[in-house]
C-alpha cells in the first residue's frame, strides 16, 4: 500500500511538472549549465549569485539532454526525482537497525519518498529540495548516534559528504548542522565523529575549490547579491504569518518528543528532525524571502517527525493508543493541514497540465515562434518570462540577468544609498545590453508597479533611441509585447552577451 502511494504521488507530480512550464529557477539553472558546458565562464560571462555547486549538478541533466535528444525538462525532472528517492532509500537502510518500526525497509522508503516528492510538488528540483535530500542520511545517522547505535565508517563518511554538499548548496545550513552539534554535545557525543569530520572536510574542500577555480564568485557575485538582493525581501510580519503552521508544527514535534522521550528509541529521530526543522526555519528568516520552497526542508522534516512518532505509538499495545489519543489526533490534524496545503499548491499545476497551452509562458513561446524572433528579452521580475521560454524556443536572451531583479535592487538601494547608481549601475547595464542585442521581441510586465521603459529611457539616450523602433503587437495577462519595427537592424548582435560586471566601476559607471 505504501509503495502504491509513492508511485501515485510520483506519477502525479511528474505528470503535472512535465505537462506544465518548467519551474523558472530550475529552467534558469539548466540554461546556465548549458552555457557553462558551451565554454562560457561562470560569474564572468554568466551572472549568477548562487554558489557553483547547483550549476554543476544542473549540468548533469543538461549534458544528458544533448546526449539523449530529449528536452531539458524530460531529463531534469526524472533526474532530480531519482536523486531524492535515492536519498529516501538510503535513509530506509540506515534506520532499519534502529527500531522495530523501521524493519520494513520498503515501507519506510515508500513513506519517506512520498513525503519528499509530495510536499515538494511543483518545486521538484529546487535547491532546497535537493538540500533536504542530501541531508536526510546525515540526520538518520545522527539519530543513531544519539541512541549509541554504531554505523559503518563508509556510511558515516558518505553521509557526511552528502551533508557537506548540502551546505555547499546553501551555506547558511552550516548553522543548522551547528545546532545539531549542540544537541550532540548535550547528549554526551564527542564533536570529532567520523561523520562530522567528513562533512567539515567536504565543506572545506568545496570552499578551497571555489576560491581556486571561481575567484570571481567572491569578487563579483557575492557583492552583487549583498548589495541588491535585499529588494526581494519580504516584510517580517508577512514571513511570521506564513511560517505560523511550520512553527506550530515544530512546537508539536518537540512536545511529542518530550512525552515519549524515555519510552521509544524512535524518539531520537523525532528530536533530530525537530531540531533540523527549527534550524531550517531560522535560515528561512535570515534569508528574508517568503517563498515556499525556502520552508520546504522544515516542512518535510516536521511531517517525517510526526509520522515517525505516530508510527511508534501505533506499534504499542492498545492501552498506549488510548493514553496518547489526544496527541495522536494532533498528529493526524497537523499531517492533514500540511497535506492539504501541498494539494492546494499542486492543484493549479494539475489544472494547467490539462490545458498547457493556456499558460502565460506558452503564449509567449507561440508569439516568438510566430514572429520568427531570434533574440528576446522580458522586462519583468518574474523569471518565468525568460526561463523556461528561452529553453523551449532556443531564442537568444538579450540580457546578462535572468530577470529585472537587479534593476529593482538598484532602485531600492538608491533610496538609502545615493552611491548605488555609481557602484552598481544596473540601469545602464540593462540599457546597454538592450542596445547591443537589439532583441526582435520584447515583453514588458505592467503588473509590478515599475515602468521599466520610462526608467530606462531616462537612464540612457541610446536606449530611448532604440526603443523608438518598437511597436506593440499584443497584450495579455498584464503583459505588453513589442516587436522591432524598424527597417534597420542593429549590427554586431552577439550570440551570447557577456556580463563583465566589475565591482570596481569607473567614474562614468560603465560596465
């Protein structure tokens, strides 16, 4: 039955994600990986604020795409699902000796896989999703250590390497591992265990590799992100409200652990997952973004902890069920809340999968093909207007940025730092990219409250002159579509625009 649940969940998620536009963040990373495989230089020719590991991972399905002849989406989504399920299988094997509850390896694998795939839904393959999968074996061995269950050295080393790679995907998760080590010290465990040494060595090796291979990451990408990415921060009150279910879930996990901490060996896993969830939520607040996938690791850990606790109770005599009836109802209610929320996130994707041609991205793609456009750009903070549109049509993207987030960041920072426009002249960079690329088709998003065209016209006369050659040809979903209407086409149109962002700008602010 549990295996059928996993297969049904996997089938539904893959059907919806394969039948609808690829998640914009994933599409952009695949595009970046493809350009990197073609010889472009990360953080020099290609602008990205994420550490390089996620690009390296994305390069695997991108390479398989070229080798297999399938689309990027058809390769990447099953590839990411396979990575997640491999983690679930590893966790099932690691938990088997811990308690009788975990003896049925297939059932444990199916349950963990269902939670990992089902809660992610349309966020399949996001960085936080892969991070949670990488951390899961580490959490299982950590719980074994609390129970003094020995683990083979090779398994500890492998789990440590995976956890180190998880921290490499999102460095702030080093704080989460640090929080777990506080629990370990309180439990009498020594800090120099094989697994922690392996994780630390992996992180150290990764940092050394980045410094040696990609010095531009620290010189260019990190300063850019620190300076401008704050424009996408959500108000603290919004984050607090949207994280209420997660924080209540964490409180419930700790309460349940306390109720049965001396009665079940599974309690150590419940505690481990609960502490990991709390640490993940702290990282979410430090990030300052109110995107669901930032809450995904905590959500997965909470649901797994609740299910482990409930399973532990249900394997005991009926008298225990009655004694813990109220907590069991609490667990059932919490799992229902998280399950319904996951279904609500997936529902629009299911509806869109039944009519994929109605999506905004699909309509833009049809326009690009109809007009025979070779170059294209979108003035929007929404990445999806660029990616997966570019991935699916093969059109050349006429900007060094994946969206207009950096432009919004410059405008935001200028309010309290007048030197921003000199240090980070994003308006000038975007305008010059436009003039150099002279895109055949342009989409302008009017839903965001920013008049991109007016801002760029006022920033660069060359842009104003180039824009005068465009005329509107369509409007839908809050978007206006423009086509280059002049007889004279721009010369020297590059196949791939080079970024060349220098953190030491000239006095004129030129890139």
